[in-house]
C-alpha cells in the first residue's frame, strides 16, 4: 500500500511537467490558456499545429500558407470559432469537420476552394456563421447546406456563381438564415422565387456587383421580412414602380453605382419605413424638389461620387424631415446648392459636403437646431461675406465640430461685410429705378410701335415735299398731263423765252420765277398762272384758245 501511494505521489510531480512540455505554442503565435484562445495570424504556417491545448475554443490561423485541412483538426473538438481565411486551401475533404460539434463560426474566406457539397459540412449542426467569400466556387448544388440547420449568416460573395450555377434547392435546410451575401458574382437575374422560398425569413440580401441589368416587379416579394437590400453596381438603368413590391418593410437600400438618369422617386415612394438610402455614382444631373417623397422615416442619406450631379434644389428633402445624417461627398460637378436646402431638417445632426464643387455656402442653407458635425472642406469656396458669416456661426456654436476649407486670401470681417452691404444697398437704390425707367420706355415703344412707324413714315413724306416747295408758298397740286397738252405748253414757252423743254417729261414743273408771287398772294388766280395775270399785254395780244392749253 505504501508503494502505491509513493507511485501516485511521484506521478503527481511528473505528469504536470510532462503535459506542459508536450503543449507547444508555435513561433509567432499567441496562446492564452486562460481564455483558451490561440492566434497564429501571419505565422508562416503550412500545416495545422497539433501540439496546442486541446481545450482551446478559438483558433485563428489566418494569413498563413496552409494548403489542406488534415485530420489534426479533430484534436480540437471544443472549438467555437475557426478562422482559416487568407490561406491556400484548394479543397475541403468530406467530413473534415465531423468532430466540431460546438463550432459556431467557420471562416474559410479568401482561399482557392472551388467545390463544396452536402458532405463538406457534416457535423456542423451548431454553426451560425459560414464565410466562403473570395473563393473559386461556381456552383451551389441542391441540399449543399442541409447539415447547417442553425445557420444564420452565409457569405458566398466574390465567387464565380452564375445564375445557371445556382440550383433551385441550393438553400434548402437553412430556413433560419437571416443574412445572405451573393454580391460580386456572375448572376444575370435575381434568384427566382422557388430558390428564395426556403429562406423566406431572410433579413439582409446582398446582390450588388452582379450584372443584373434589371429587377422585375415583385421579384423579391417572397422575402417579406427583408430589411436590407444591396443592389449597388448592378448595371440597373432604372427601377420601376413595382420593383420593391412585397418588401415594403425595407429599412436600408443601396442603389449606388448604377445607371439611373433620374431619381426613381415613384419606386422609392412605397418604402415608407426606409431609414437608410445610398444613391451615389449614378447619371442624374439634379435632385429635383420632392425627390424622396414618401420616405418620411429616412434618417441617413448618402450621395457620393456622382460625376454628373450639378444641382440640388431647395425642396429636395422637404418631405424627409427626420433626416439625421446627410453625406454628399466627392461630386465634383456639384456647384449649385440652393438656399434653405437643409433648413427644414430640424433633426439633422451630421452634415458632410466635403470635396464637391461648391463655390458658395450660406448659413441659411442649414437648420442649426441639432447640428453636431459639419464638414465643408475641399470645396472651391469663395471667401466672401456669406462664407465669413457661416464660419463665425460655426465658431460661435461650441457644440458643433466642423472642418472647413482655409481661405488663401483675406477673409472679410463683420465690419467690412456691413460696409459692403450698405454700399450694395445704395447702388441698388440707384440702379433699380433706372432699370425700371428704361424698361418702361422700352415697353412703351413696343406697345405703340405701330403708331410710331406711321408717324415716321408720314414725317419722311413731308420732308420730301418740303424740299421742292417754293419759299413763302405751298406747292401746287400737279396732275399728270398728256403729251398733247405738253407739246402745246412747250411751244408756248418757246415763244416766250426761247427755252427748250424735253418732250418726254411726264410732269411739267414750272420754274420758280414763273410762279413767283408776293407774300400772301395766291400762286394761281382764276385758273391762270401769275405771269399771265400781271401784264397780259406784255406776253400776248389775245387770250390763248382753251384747246391749246
């Protein structure tokens, strides 16, 4: 009996030292036996270590050179988290995880895995998160995830999955799934209703960076509990009024980096519970008034990197009075931000207008009730009185942290601005009446242009008549005379003065000396010219026959 107790005592002294010598923490790894955590990130390992504490619960071996998961993984049956991301895994043998009955998170992202099947995940009945992002998987067969009955998050983004490679029964058996990432694949259409039906409790769906090109009316209506939808970079030219039919409970929507030429106000209007909207990098040139009508619960708005956006109108956010965060950044063509654009947003806390093309910012653009942060940096701001007043307002508000562009030139102070304002008022008081007078004159000329035209025309005729009127008298009214009468008169004048008158004249204009009369005397009297009345005996001895005249 004494010998037995002696052996027990000796073993009690030896075994602890023996166990500690067998346990080994690899070079560049951090092993915490109290927290049961091992981290071998960037440890240059090419195989799984086998001398770790078998009771560890978290094993992180990311950014190494591991090419295969061998049977050594079975020694760590207490694991709840296994991270083998950013390695060189090409294949996962069947039943590799059969002994990981407690595993809840498995991260195999950014490897070179090309195939998975329903035998790959046998034994992972407690798994909640499976991350296969950034691999070479091009097909998901029916029942592939059936062993993962409790799975809540599945990340299949950045693979090579085309629409034909997504089996109708691909998601059968994971009815508790809440988050599905299929972004950055080769899907040409939204997965059909039969494919999505087994996961109708889905809350978040990521379909961005797929060449969808179109989303049909009610295409996602089977996912009635959906709260987040990501459709960024999906080559969408528009979304119609029925696109979001059946998913009216949506709270977050990303439509950035598509090809919209106008804001899809009608389609968005049905999402009355929407709280977050991202719509940057599209092709529309303006945000017109009431662009987001119906989105009364919108709290965060983001518009970044739009190459064509030039103008945001005053009432663009008029119906979105619950906005708390507005991010409008990196829109280089955006030069016009109308006054009072954000003035009605009484709950606005965070505003970023960084890196746009804005040249003028006025304090009246904002509502100052709840503002906490303001970023107006990296804009080609005119450092005028408007900007000076805005900066003074920001500086005076102790609760607001702000980032503003420094002005290279002198920024006018309050007194300078008041002087300029008074000067402008005086100038306006002179210019405005002058403009009004000129405008009135122009309108009068336009109104009576017909009368003026007639007056000018008659005046020109009077001047032409006056140029041939004898001094002190009026021009007689001359009637055309025929050639017979003309010949008689010419012959008669030849007799009197020897003058020659061209026979082909249509009108006879008498010389002024023949018609000269004293002031107030008539040019004609009794139907005879004056020279015939003054001294008839001098010119003829008997009256002329009427026929000769």
